[in-house]
């Protein structure tokens, strides 16, 4: 039983790449905000206040997303596979309240 060094190195490289991408994405998100990727096919990045996560309408959206899609977010942020205009309408209502 031996150690497979090439596969360990490959895994380490993948982890470092993911961490660097995540750090790069987080570095331009202002304090008190979160990156959200929205879109059905092509995703657009939005930066929204964390306070939205406590709003009942946003919580309802997140609960529906969890039931339908689970919690796999490969882009390093919260992924919402809905139409952009629907998300913009929701955030506009949250911003006004």
C-alpha cells in the first residue's frame, strides 16, 4: 500500500485554486454585504446587504431554493438560479422597506 503523490498534489492544487478564487471574490465585497450570483443559465454577480438575509421575503426565496436546488454553490457565493429581473424586483422592494 503506497501513497499516490501525484493525486495528493493535484488535490492540493485544486484546493489552493478554489481558495484563491474565493479570496479574490470576497476581497471586493464591502463589509456587511454578500456576493450573490443570479441567473438561470448565465449568472450575473450582485452584491447585496447581509440585512436582506433576515427579511421574510428573502428568507422565503432562500427556503424555496434550498428545497429545489440544495446548497451546492460552485461560484463561491450564493447562487440563485432565477431570472435576473425577478431578483432585481425583489431587492428593489427590500431596499424600499
